[in-house]
C-alpha cells in the first residue's frame, strides 16, 4: 500500500477503506463540520491514534441518473480551537506511557523508546515482539532498521559539505555528478530541491526495484537503474516525497568528499556522535539482537524481509541503531 501521508498530500483517500490504513490511524473522530449544502459537506476529522487533523470533503456531481461522488482528504495545521494543551514534564511522560501502552495492547506499537533531557534519561520503555514467530520481545538493546529516518544523516552529510564550501545548496546535480544520465535533472535540479523533495525525482519502489533488488548494492546502482527518468514535474514548482532524490544526494556526498558514502557517514557523523553500534550492513548479514521487519497486510503482520533493500542507502534501509546510543 502506498504511504497514506503521500496520499493525503495528493488529496486521495484510496487507502481509507483498507485495513492497514485503519490500523495506522485508528479511524477518525469528527470534531467539526465546517460547511454543508445540498451538493457537498466539508468537515475536520482527527485520527484517533494521532494528533493529525485533516479536512475531509465529500462532493456530489454528475446527474440524477449518473451521480458521481468525489472525496478529498488533506492534512492541515491544527487551528487554535483545537490547540493541544501544554503539559508538565511529569504529566506528559505519564500520558505518553499510557498512550503507548494502549497502542501496544492493540498491536499498533512494537519497538523501543528513550527520552533524554539535558543528558539525563527521563523515560525508557520497550513494547512488542522483535520476532513474532519465536515470541522474542523487544528490549532497549534491540536493533532496528531506521528506514527513512536515515535521510537525516544524509542531510547532515550534505550540510557538512556545504559548511566546508564544497557544495552549494543552489548547485545542480550536474555540477557534482557530471555524468548523471538525465540531462534535465542534471541541469535543473538543485541540492536544495533534493533536500526539500521538490526536484521531481520520484521513488525507487515498484516493479523495477523488485526485479533488480539483488543487484542494488549502493547509491550508484540505483542511479544506473533510475537515473534516465525525466522529472515528474518542473523542478522547484511543487513538492513530492522522493526516496530517489536522497539517493542522488548520497552519490553527491561520495563524489564531492572522495569517500565512500558509508565510510563518510560512519567517520563524520556516527563516530563523532558516539553512535558506535550503528551502521549499514547487507540484509543477509548476521546482526545479533536485531528485530525482524514486518509489514501489515490484509489485517495481519507479515515478515517483510523479501521486500527490503539489499543494503541501506542514502534514502533509508538497513541502518541499525542501538536505541540507547
């Protein structure tokens, strides 16, 4: 299933009827109907399992004999009337613990959490199973794949090179990757656009990824496979979440620094931050204490090992942090 966040931004609710979306959102509360008439109704709804507010519009069109119903759903900022009250630290931790426990009890949370303030740990807990078949629980030492959170480290790497004067935010892909296959991307897409998902560079997941999964071992392999594609829209004119854009950034880090992407992130980010138990390994590498990966399909959790990238890349994947780092 496509990301429901992505579908929200596109004004689509194709995932709303699927069990996975209900599992993610918990369904909706209806705090306010904004307006209604004979042909449409617009309301504000809130996901039960989050603080997300969305505007939901149903609109009837067509004819009496051939009616047509359109539905739009888009996330909006919380309005002042639905402002979340500020809690003391103690009450916030208590509320967090209760909410997390409730989610875990309904199979909607599995993992570990640690909160620190001014260098002091003020909350830590783990929930759920690292291996559902074997019944192995998650602990505070369980290693997890970061997924797309790895984009933060790629962004840090790029901004380090910007600070060093080696990369410009307004430099183009072609300035740093002169052999980039698609000339429009090379000429028009800037580093700033890649960081802000406004370059139109698209995704990596789909039939081509599935077909070539075992061959995709680093950022450059992805560029060789997807780099000939035209931009999805004129770069800089809109935003659309792009995994491939961050893979391009990872390749820029390699070419500008002269270091392998994985070595650069390890030596310039992980080690200085004391993240000695974090790294990128191939999926078939033995990693003691690592949680298995699962996806929620047709109302149940399914092992997702066969769908994962062979190795973590600049957009995400198999980075495995120890939660107490």
